[in-house]
């Protein structure tokens, strides 16, 4: 194997700004920041999410960011700071690196949603889609 996950995480950590749960909790109302939950939909349904966060499944991230993609989401083109998070902070660190490579001002939530919950910050249920 040419490169393993540990090396990829180390490289991303050297490039990406990570914010702590405490830092992020103080910025929840900041209109210039978009929290992006990249976890699997089943994780959101089971565990909830950070209030006000957008959901972008990791498998669709590149397609949702790229304005040339038929799957592009306009909220990725708002010129804001995008703070990605997952369960523990590993997937979001890699996602933030991808976001940076694609031109976003991207950061990662260190410790992920697990750290957020452990520190006692608010959570919300995932909004159910109507049929």
C-alpha cells in the first residue's frame, strides 16, 4: 500500500484548521459558518446532530461541492467557512481537506460529534423528510 489512513490523516491535519467543540459552540449563531455533518444518514437518525448543521453524506461530498456537478448544492457556493464533522473527527478531517482542495474555506471539528456530545453541547434530532 502506497499510503495508509494514518499518513492521510497526518497530512490532512497539517493542512486543515481544526476547531474544538468549545470554540464551535461559541460560533453556532455565526452566519458566516456552515456546519456540515458528513455522517451516514443512519448515524444522524440514531444519534442526532448539531443544531443548524447541514447534512452532506461523505460519499456525495465532491459532487455536492462542485458547481459543475448535476448534484451541486448551492449552499456550498455561498463563500462561507464550512466546518465539517463526523463521529470522531477522522472522516471530517479528510473531508475538510477535500473541501480545501476544491476551493472552500474548510475546517474540521476536532473530536467530532462524539466530542461535542461528551462536552455537553446541544444536539437535535435529524429532520424527517415528508413523503
